[in-house]
């Protein structure tokens, strides 16, 4: 019996779509610097599964956590929030 809890979701920009059925999504977050107390931006890049190959570079997408699909792909594109111009 498998237990399904709440899956993590993140919003990010598609940075690369050169792979088949895979996109690289860049998620930006703001954090406070430990010493200088200024807010700085940190980015993390995730490989996400795009089953229909419909994402393009610059799209804003919602990704959700899933089972491991390959060596470093553990996210899937849930929906495209905003298309690139």
C-alpha cells in the first residue's frame, strides 16, 4: 500500500528545452545574508519531465515533486502558468 502525501510544488522559469521530454526549470528565491542582512537572490535549477514537449524557453511553469524518473529528474511540469512572449 503506497501512501501519497502532499507533493511539493514550485514556480520557475524554463531555462532550457533542448532535451526530449525534459526541461530545465530555474527557481529563484530570496534569502537574507547572514552577516550583512541584505536580501540576495539564490537560484536552483531542476530537471522536470515535460511529457508533451510543450514548454519553451522563458515560460513560467508550476513543477511538482514525483518519483525519480532518471538519475537527476525528480520533478514534473504540472502546468504552464505564463507563455514566453
